[in-house]
C-alpha cells in the first residue's frame, strides 16, 4: 500500500493561482501603503486602485468585443466563400434527362457512355 499522497494537476493549478492571487493582493497593499505614505488618504488610495481595476476591466471587455466581432465576420466570410461555388462544383447524378436516363452534370450534359439505338 502506497502511503504517499499524490498531488493532481488541478491541485497544482489551484496552488499556482492562489500564489498569484496572494502576490497580487500583497502588491496592492504595498501600493496602498506607499500612497498613504505620500499623503493620500486611505479611502482615496482605495478609490484610485478600484478606478484602475475598473478601467482595466473596461479595456479588456472592449478588446474582447472587437476580437469577437472580428471572429464572427471571419466565420461569416468563410461560410460565404464555402457556399459561393456550391452549384458549379456539384457532383454528377443519375437521373432522367434530355438524352434519357444517365449520369448528368449540373449543366444537363450526359457524361456516361450510352448507346443511341436503345433510345
């Protein structure tokens, strides 16, 4: 029986994210402390940090909006291009046509060999 505990990838990712978050919070506290040391009131420093976060969030949403719009237009263009030549490149099909039953292309041309005596 193996008594060593194994750390899974999800736990490693969670620990990595928590270390990053703790570092961010520590840096934010340092900036708040530095601003209060320079003479800012604590509430003004807090408001300034929250304003910076809000501006960053708005910029991220703005960039995500334009990237999404670009992706939608690219997908629409790809769909239009893929469906633009669908009639010209259609497969030949077996059907009754002007020269009888046979293999016809989309422009009514019979491409299979046939005997005219049977018609």
